[in-house]
C-alpha cells in the first residue's frame, strides 16, 4: 500500500498544469481546489474566514470548505487567530465563525511555488 501524502506535501508538490486526464481520475480534486483557494486567499489577505469564499466558490466548492479548512489546519498550514466574525450566510443567523491565517509552513510553500513559476517563465 502506498503512503498517503499529507496536506502540506500535496500542496508543496502539486504541479501547476496537471493533465485533464489526471485531474479526472483524482477523487479528491474538488477538495484540493478548495484548499488551493483557501491558501491563495490567505496569502493575499492575511486573515480570512468562510465568509470570504461565498462569492469565490461554486456550490460544490462550498460543500468542501469546512473539510478543506480542517485538513489545512490539521496539516499545520493554517492556524486560528483567536478571533471570530459573524457569518454572513442568512441561514446561520449570524453565528460566530473562526478567523484563520497561514502558518510559516504555508508561506514557505507559497514562496517556493512563486519562485518555481518565475523560473518556468524564464
């Protein structure tokens, strides 16, 4: 049996241009895309909550958001800031949701990817 990659390993080793055939065979592809969205928003905004993804993700992606945040937190890529904000989803009646930020581990992965993209472009 092959060893499953951790969340951090999956994101650190992900290639930018996967073939469509490879994408179609990955059962966890939708969650991976949502994890990518969380990491990207975290890199650009610093702090974020689930509210920040309502306009970014299609309905299917929103279903993976909680799992993606849990996986990234468990993988040491995001951490809770200790702050909460009211949910802007009307069905939740404004209950509190966590505010997150990227860890140094996630920032290192992002920096590595940026360097790799620049080298590919050159």
